[in-house]
C-alpha cells in the first residue's frame, strides 16, 4: 500500500500532526525528498537513523520555514553574529543552501551527531514551506534514501524503499534541482563549503565578497562529518565515460546532450540523454532518476558521460565521482 498523499491543506496538516506526535514522514523539497522528524524529539530522530541505516556519526540537516525562525535551531548569539552574512546570502534563502552554525540546546543531540553545531536549511518548495510553517519545531530531514543509495527526486522513489516505515509521504512532484543542497559552514573562522550543490562557490563569492578559492580551500577544510567517499551509489557498478576500461556485456550509457551522443563502441544495451541540449541544470534534475532507473535493469555497468566542472557541473561531478568510487576501487 502506498502512503503517497497529494499535498492538500488537509494532508499537509496531517503530516504536521504526524511530526508533532513523533512520526517519521517523507517530504518534498526542491533539492531531493527528505525523511522528516521533529528535531527536538530524540526518539523520533533515532527512528530516522534506524530507517535509513545511517551511522550515528553522520549529522542531519534541520529545516525551518524562514530565517526569522532561526532561533528554533541556532544558538541566539551565533544567529545574531551570522546576520550580516546571511543577509548577503539572502537570494539563496529560501533555497538549495544549508548553513552550519552553533546550535541551541533544544535540538536533540543525535541530530548533530554530538557536535555543537547544526546544519539549517530553509527550502523554497511550496509544500515544504507550508508544512514547516505549521511546525513549532525544526524538522530534521536527511535525504529519504537508504544510507549511501541514490537520493530520491520523486515521491515514488521514497515509497519504493521506505514505505512501510513511514506514516505519510507528501507528494510534491519531481524535484526541480535534483541534487542535495550546498552546505556552507559558518561556524569556523572563515566560511567554507562542505558540500557542493546548485548554489555554487562563485555565486556565494559574488554575494559575500569571499574569494571562491577560500570557500573551497581544502588544506584547512574541516570535512563535513559523515561525508563518505563512496556515496549516492547504485548497486550496479558505475563508471565515468572517460575512465572505463573493458566494456562488459550489458552496459547502460547516460550522456549529456541528446544532440551529441558519444560513440561507445560495443555492448551498449541502452542509452539515454540527460538533457535535450546539454543544459547542466536539466542534467542535474534528471541524473538521480536516470541512475535509479538504470539500476533496476540488471546491467553489468552504468557509464555516465562527464560534464564540465562549471556551475552546478561541479556538484554533478562530485556526486558521480562518489557514485563510481566503489567501482574504481
Ligand atoms: O538538499 C538537502 O540538503 C537534503 C534535503 C532533504 O534537504 N538533505 C540532505 O541531508 O542532503 P543529508 O542527511 O543527506 O546530508 C546531511 C549532511 C551530512 O552528511 C553532513 O555532511 C552535513 O550535512 N552536516 C549536517 N550537520 C552538520 C554539522 N553540524 N556540521 C557539518 N556538517 C553537517
Ligand atoms: Mg543523503
């Protein structure tokens, strides 16, 4: 039985009630679908970790409806200190940007994996916004996939793997971004990007005046806890087009531009373009859905054509590199 519900006012109120009483639900955002629970409720949060099979050292992002409610999750002094930079980042909030800041003591400690900081996101998706506006608590929500699998971009993806564990899955349609949010750490001496996403280093640099190289600098970068080298992986081995060796019997090819299919000599069982014109935003939107579909075809190998490392292309390459890590090894 599917629990997918249309996002009517009644169903959104029902989802808020489920959260209030300690339940775990599936909710849409513009990046990917999330697995939500009341971030103040240690038992509900424990269920997220259990349902996902997520290691307890990997902290969750909490979601609120607007920046005015930042003190639901952040330490008040830290929130005050972050006001100027958050104001500069205003055009990405709400949106596909999460920021890390000192936390308040109402957040259940397991949400933050014991850290004294919390990652906060304000999604722009209208259904997520309507739901969060009814919650007098922040909603902890990792992507709604089993740990390490591909993030879901449709309500059906959530239902296919987690249905029996959830009270409700709110259907918000296909995610418009298709990749997880950019994570910007504001808790250290200098802001650092911990995870790339639709909001790029260049955009953050332009808005804040901080050089992109400094935002991305690796040597002194604290890696986001729980960020694994192998992640977002289909069960089928996956390789980047430029890195394949021998091509096995049944191979699936995902390429960038419908007008420019690459020539992969033999054994291509199925191929699909991720965009009609090579548009990076469209490629991002279609990538996870296509990876999931190809993963269900019993292929020996999924080959994905690399995009240029510009704009959201960097986030796409980041996800593909992680998805191929198991195969490369
Ligand atoms: O787009 C998204 O961000 C989606 C949607 C549902 O909002 N959520 C998402 O959550 O991708 P998740 O759990 O898959 O990614 C959370 C990541 C952690 O793995 C960690 O790297 C980082 O956020 N993170 C969370 N709390 C942190 C903290 N206090 N300090 C540093 N990094 C943190
Ligand atoms: Mg995830």
